[in-house]
C-alpha cells in the first residue's frame, strides 16, 4: 500500500491560471459591478427628477413668488415684504388662523380619541371583526368632495337627514352649518367621519402587536379594563400615538375641502381657514404673490411646530 504522502505526491497538480486570464476575470467582474451601479443610479435619478419637478421646484417657486407681485397678466415685480405686510393688515388673516386653530383643537378632541377607542373595541371583538373593519374604512374610499356634499345634505335645515330624525322624535332641529355657533363643530364631525378609517386600522395593527402575556399579568394583578388601557395599551402604543398626533395636527391645519364645499367660509366668516383664505387670494383676487406668502407662513409655522414636537417627544423618551 502506498502511503498518504506518496498519494499526495502522485495527485495531479492543477495548473495555475495565467496572469492574463485572472486579469480578464477581474475586468469582467468590474464591468458587471459598474453595470449594476449604473442601472441603480439611473433608476434613482429618474425618481430624483420626478421629485425635483413636482415637489422641490414648486416649493422653491412658491418661496420666490411670496416676494413678488404676480398676477400672470403683467410681468412679475419684486416687492420684498409687501405681501406679508398686506396679509398682516387683512382683517381675515387673524380670523383665518383663529378658525384653523379652533378646527385643529376640536379635531384633536374627536378625531384623535374616537379612532383609538374604535380600534380598542375592534381589537376586543371575537366575531364579525372583518365586517366592522370594512364598515369603519368605507368613508375613506369616498372622494372628499362627495363626502362633503353628502354631509351638506345631512345638515340641510329643511329636509336634511339629521333634522328629519330630530323632528321624528319630537326634538327641534338645528341650523348646523348655517349658524356660527355650530358650523365649525359640524365640519369637524365631517372630517372625523371621513378620515378615521385609516387611523383606526393603524391603531388596530399596533394593538395586535402587544403581547397577550401583559394583559394576562395585569388581569392576575386585578387590573380592570381602564387600568389595563392606561398601564398596558397606551404605553405599548405610545410611539404610534405620538406620530399620528403630529400627522393629524399637520393635516388639520391644512383643512380646505370641508369649509370650501360646505360653507364657503361662512356664516359670518366663522369657517374661514388659512387655506381657504389662501385660495381666495390666488383664484378670487388673482394675487398669487400674497397667496404664496400665506403658504410660506403656514409652512414655517408647521415646520417650527414639528421640529419642537419631535425634540420634546425625543427628550421625554
């Protein structure tokens, strides 16, 4: 028998690759890598072009317009801060901000709490859960203008659904959107109903990630439903709650469809919002420079608030 040493000596030796073959293989890998990078950066550049044309350019153009007198009839002229001075002296400027903040505050009371409570109830259901999810999400599928027109008929003081229901049980009707005292709250109800579906599903997804052992431990400790909600549900969904609170404030500060379609800013300017006043400057007064100044002020206010909100929540974490 031959020894392992002699077998290894007799084994055929693989010839080494010539330097030119190794060089060609390295060039092939390099070309393949460059091709992959070119493809990736090419696709990325297309996305950047789309963002630049449809997002960044309008932002930069809007900032420039806010310092110009623009009516798209005469050549634009540079006016500096005159547009902002005109805004501040407009009596509706303060009214619009006050109404917008009122809408945002009422929307937080209803639009932030109602979806969370609805999600908790849906999470506790054992039967027909999918049906109720669909029922909650259906309003989101309606176009916003259709929703506003539908609720405008609901609020009709004559033959509207709500007043007809009140009359049927012997109660007096209400003017709803025709009264300065109830118009803003009526718009908040419309916005809450139309937009709560998406928020509810997000809350429901967050609730389903909470380990069941936490609820079982709380029940063993004698915690009731409200204590479990306070000490288990809210802490476990805190991040989602904070993010959606910020998004809701930013969205409600830009409310436009409901007051534009349902009230037109009335009655007595009680529902004139910042975006509705911006729309009037641009498409009613044909003053795009002042409208751009209004949008820049709103953008600055929301940016400062968002930065402060993120900083404060990060410190609390």
